[in-house]
């Protein structure tokens, strides 16, 4: 008698769990558990992409500043910095200087130990 009640309870719980599974989005679960490779688009919204020598790249995004100048937000793979407009076509902060001339640009570090910020022969790439 004791086991019959236990079996009935287990069967009831199994039916409840099966009913609950019908509400799961199996397509999303399948994507999470699959071993397929999905490439994420990491392009910042409303940004310009520049491709440089040595297969380096960065993104530029305009920021409106208080004094009617347009500063830049420079976005690297793992870092982002605000650059203040120092003169037309030139932007800088305490680490780097960015010079933009129409469709080309280059970046030079302000200190020799920041050589990873040296970007040369950068061309703007049109984003789709």
C-alpha cells in the first residue's frame, strides 16, 4: 500500500514536469547547448571603423562636448577612451594623439612605453 502511494506521487510529478517542458523554448536551449560557432557583431552603434597596418583596427564615435566642439570616443578591442579635440582633425588625451584627415587616420602614443597605441596607415572602412 505504501509503495502504491509513492508510485502515484512519482507518476504525478513526472506528468507535471513533462507539462512544464512544453513551455520551454527548445530552439534557444538548443543554441546554447550546441557546439556550433556563432560570430557576434561587436561593432559599436553609430561608429566609424578604421583598418590599419599590422591588421590593427579601432572605432571612432562622435561625442558632442559642452563648448560646441565634437570630441571622439575611440574604441579598441578591449579599451575605450575619450579624446578631446585639440585642433581641427586632431584629438588627444593623456595617453595618445589621434589625427584624422578625411578617410585616413593615425594614432601615436605620447609616451614611448605605450607602443601598443601606435596605429599607422589607417583607412576608414564603410560599415554595412
